[in-house]
C-alpha cells in the first residue's frame, strides 16, 4: 500500500503544478462558511473546515445546465431542429472533498449511468474530474457517516485520499488516475506510514457521536412503512421548500425547461425537488402527491426504503448532516430513519 | 420569557381537555442548538412536549391557512399580526382560533450567535442556553456569554409591536413596547444610492440564492395555491440561475407582501444561505407607512391600502 | 454516446381531427433524417416524448403500429402548454420526437394467448397500435381470440372511427363498441365500458390476458369486472400515466415506490401495481 508523505510546502508547490493541467475546484472561505469554487491560479484549497455549506455536487451536476439549443428563426436552414450545446469539459481536480460527498457522487452515478441510458452532461463532467479527498479528523456532531455506509476515512469515489498528519500530509493514491495526479504534482516520497492513517481513522470514527440504525430497513414491508402513522407528525413542520434537496449531495431530481429569448432558445436542466407541490402535478390538475404529508413521506421513503430495495448500496444518504443543520424547521433525517427502521 | 412555558402548557392542556380546540400548534425541542421544531398536539397528555424559548422565530401562522379544525396557536406580536392579516384575507376564521398570546422580548439570531462565537472560540457549538438575560454558548470546554439584546434577530431589535394585538389568553404579562428612533435607517441608506450602486447592491445581496423558496414557504402570507414562480400559462420567469430571474423572484415577492408583511423575520431565518431579503420587504413596509399611514395586521376592522381607495391616497406619480 | 435528450427531427405530415369537440388530433410525423425511423423502432405500448422547441415536451403513447412503415402517429389531447401549442401547428411544421421510451405490452408472454382489450376515451392510442399489430397477417397467427371493448361518451368522441368500423366487420376479431347513452344511427352497444365488458368479455383463464387502458375512473370500475371474469392480477395489464420530464428514468419525477413509470413502465401488471403505494 503506497503512502506518500509531503510537507506543507511540497503540498503548495504540488497544487500549483497541478493547476497547469487541471482546474482546481476546492473549498474557499466566504464570510462564515466554506463553499466549493473554481480557485484562481495560486489559490490553495482552504482545508481548515468541517464541511462546506453547499455540497460539491454542483461540479458534476450544476444547478442550471444548458443541454440543447435551437433557433426559431424560420429563415435559417436548421430552424426548430435541436442541437447539443457544444461545451468544453476541462479537466478538474476536486481537491478537498470529504469522503461523505465522494460516496454521495458514486451513489448519484448509479442514477445517471445505467445500462439503457447514459446522461451525457453528468458523465462527461464526472469523467473529466479527479477526486482528491480529505479525511475528516474533526467531524461535526450531526455527522452520521459511519452508519450511513461511509466514514471519515472512507475511500469510495476518491482517486486520492489526503490525511492531515499535523506537520505533513499523507497522500494515498487509490486509482490509476490518482497515481497520475501524484506524478504531476511531484509527490513521490513513499515514506508515508499506513499505520498512522489507520490509527487516525479509528480516532476519527470514535468521534462520530450520532448514529442511525438501518439494519431492518430492507426487511420492513414497503407498503407497511408507507402506511405508518408517524408521517403526519414528522411532516407537520415541513414548509415544502427545496433546501434539503438542494444542499443534499445524494439528491438528483431535476427539471427540464425551455427558455426562449427572441428567436433563439435553450433546453435547460435545473435542480428540482420532490418537496415542491408542482413536482408531480399533472396537466389535468390531478396531483398524486398533492398533500404535504405525501411529499415529505416520499422523500424519506425514496432515500431510506425505495433506494435500499432497488440497489444493494444501503441508504441513499451519506450521513453528511447538512440537511439536519440547514432545515429551517429542524426536521431530522436521523430521527426519521430510526423511526422507519424500528417500525412494526 | 422562558417562564412563559408553564402557562402555555397549562392553557394548551385546558383548551384540549375542554375540547375548545382540536389541536394545538406550537414548538417542540429541536435536535440542533438554537432550533425548535413546529409541531402539533391533539392530546392533553402531550403538552409537556411543548417548549417556548428565544429560538421560536418561525411564524406559526404559516401553519394555519386553509385549515378547517379548531386550533390553538401560540402567537408572538408579529405572528398575531399575521393572523389578523389572514382573517382579513379570509384564509381562516376568527372563531376557529384560540390564540395563546405571547408578549415577546425578541428571538435570538442563531447566525449572529454563531459568527460572534466563532470570533472568540473556534469549534462547533455544543449547547446554547439562556439564563437571566444572558445567552451562554458552550464550545467544547469553553463558555461564551452574550447579552441577549446584543444577539437578537434584527427584526426583533427594531420591533415596536412586541405584544400580541389579538389573543384569547396571554402566556405572560404584557411587555413595554420598544421606542425605536429610526426603524428604516438601513433602507434609507440604500434609497440614497445611485442606480448603479443599487444594481450592484441587489446583485450582491441575491448572488447566493439557490431558488429553494424557503423564504417564500416560511412566510405565512405566501399562501397562493400556485405561486407566480410556478405559473406556466403564461410563464412569468425562468427557473434557472439567471440573475434577472432570481432578482425578479425576490422583488416581486416583496411587492406581493406590500402592506401585509409584519416583519416576523421567518424568511431570513429559513434561508439556508443567509440572504437578508428583509431589506426588500421593509422598503415596502416603509412605503406603506409613509404613503398610506398603514401598519399591517393591527386592526380587524380596517381594510388594507391595496384593498381600498381613498381620496387622500398619494398621487404625485401622476404627472 | 447517443444523447438521450436529443430528439429526432420530424415534420408534421398530416393532422386529423378525431373527435367532435376538436380536442383530440392525430398527428402523423415523418422523420427528416434517413435512418432515424429505424433507430426509432418500437413495440405497441411504448410512448415517446413529443418535443416542441421553445415550449417543452409531452409523453404520448404511440398510436401507430410497428407494422406501419414510413411514419409514426400520435393522438394528442389539448390540455396544457405544449399540447395547446401543438394543436395550433400545421402540416409541414418541424418539431422533434424522443424515443421510443418505456416498456411495451408484454408481447413475448402474450404470444399464443387470447387477448381481451378494454379501452376508454382517448386512452385507446396504444391499443390501436396493439390491434393493428396483432391483425397484421404476419402476426395474427401468433395470437388466439381477440376481444375488444371500446367505449366513449358519444359516437363523436370515439377515436379512429373508420378503422373501428372496419375491424367490427372482420371475423378474426370481436369488436364491441359502446357509447354511454343512446344516439341516432348507432348500431352497436349502449352502456358504460365496464358494464359491457362484463357482459361480452371472455373468461379469464391461464390462456387469456386482459389489457385495460383508460381514464382512472374507468379503470376503477373495470378492475372488479375483470376479477369477476376470473382474470388474475398477473394476467391483468394496465398502462399508467404520470408527470414526466426526462422519460429516461433519471429526473425522478414519475416515480411510484421503487418503480419509474417512464422506464419500468408505463405498462405494469395489476400485481405489480398492487405492491406499490397508491401515488398515481
């Protein structure tokens, strides 16, 4: 197991070198929070954070993505014929992504990369990206990654894992892509000690103070959970905004809109949320999920039951805790998960 | 204000037991520091789960519209004025409601507490408690203490209607109303900006908006079955991240609240990215006051200015 | 990789107003690019997204049959933004079609079996596709008896009237057309679809499949009839509708329980529907 050791100076030099080949997408401090953004030349990712306010999912899945374009000008030869928007897909190094967000991206990939259909925009962005994760030594009290199929040192979805060992960084390449990145950064000193990583991992995992129980979710009958009597109580506070779905790294629902300016137009993919009343509204006015309790139940059933039944990947949640911290009315997925697991 | 909870529980228990109401809408303890979760109870045995403290900033009138039951609701000054607006707008009937009035001393701003604490102590806030007018914040082993009045939400610091204007029973004695010299100092600052400065200011203000609509949905007055942002025939504005669409949403929503907004601050509280959109609604509140002498939600008898015409209405815009 | 959002460009070749209230039109499309028609090869029961640049897309069942070459047909009801605009379009206009999407009726399982089709109102589109497919000389031998009950409010609201009358005269298919109340010059049944189905329908046995397609109210009253006739839930086939956008199982909008109506459906057996939540 190769573990590279670099000091903080080599780190800075390496990131600078990487910027020649990759755009660097990393966390930056904005007022009281950290957010992911494309960093300027010479700017280093600020790794002094617990987690960003919004997830880095907008790197592969931007909030608003132009997909197709067309002209409505009937004097043009190709009027009303839709074309794919030509885009560049520059190589992007996502440096500073937490293991929970990386696992979330692999979960979302299952939606956009199927046997029958491949989502071209999401996949092209994903393939042009390389993920350098930063292990979590100081998890938040709302982090429950260890019981959500993940952990503060989890390697799923990452090409490289970076561990902060005080004076140095320990860098672990996980894939071929990761190896190439280390070469490009000039990080080759293989004197890193794997056992340090192991012991820091145990320390970090012990710091996770909150858990969810998911062992019985698969066995619970879908229709029984759906008919459970706790949904009314759980859903009362919900204001049906899109905050939870938008900040959640594993939520992927989207809307498709045509926007026209004068005679030219675009077909755009925007984030959407099952929480909005409009989400399932038919043109006839019929709405299968017209009430708040149906919509709130849908979100939790999808994440904690339908996804569990459909794929063998556990719950559709990486335990990042953002929704717990940001929900305007403090609806807590940990509480709902435990209620669902222990129901019946 | 913390002492209100016993009275609130007692009133709620009595109202349910005597079958005066079918349900009580209030708050229960949240799972995060400085957060409480709106909840309902239907059983008098459940009143112990109700809480009341300085983290009850969400406007519970939001949960009343179009309900058909008899409801007891806990209402601070601003909430009670929203209820008056609801009754005036026929969204709920007065005789459906049993209002437990709370003379409010203000709610604390969790973002302000967090950022002030971060200046003094690095680390996650473990616990926030309130004792005798002081807000005590625990970060690991350290404790930081603030004067309550220094960390209030801005709308509470400027509030001149802390006592409920309509209620069936009070949870505590009425409090003295604050005297605020100029409630609109920050609005005036922006009014005096040049057009370019204003454009930049609003662009900056709304730059992090993710169109989650938490602000709109937390607002008790935004109850349209189909909001203008969701209209399709015709479509009013785009749903993406175009700055013009984002600004249109916020400006138009503020206009739709003109003469109705009671500055409860639920919108700013709800916003996950901390946008101070109250600057827009307060501009319109100031205009309502200066042009029509109107403060919303104070009277069940008077019709709001956008409902009525009066020969004294300002008409200097007619050139 | 083929971009699944990119529609095949098509031209409107013909428009027929199907019903007396003019709210239903059948559009005949031809593909602009050679080779697209073959890429669009489909089976009866599938749907496609009709794509109008600048307006949006609508998921509509394919009314033409794979045995009909050179064009595709869709019957569209005027309801919302996109359908209303489509109804104003003319012959020669250009738009797009994405598809075929969804699963089709289970033709492999239904081979060698008797088929009982019950349709109502303007949900008859994919049923037309199915009937034309089965009656084609190349396919007729693959199926046993074919019984059809198709009802509408008035004669003027029936779709594909000329074809219905032609099928009624054939002896290799039992057509039962019905309207809700008496009308002049009407020579067929009178009465609601489910009631007629109970009277004339074949018994449900291991050799017979029932396909029901119609508005929710019709389905509601047809299911007990099918049960009475002896059709088991796994031999009762339904086609669901739901609000859709992507049509390729990614945007999450049309999900019911574990199923996505655009990808795992729209065709489901009754037993599959009975094990999902009633959110459709």
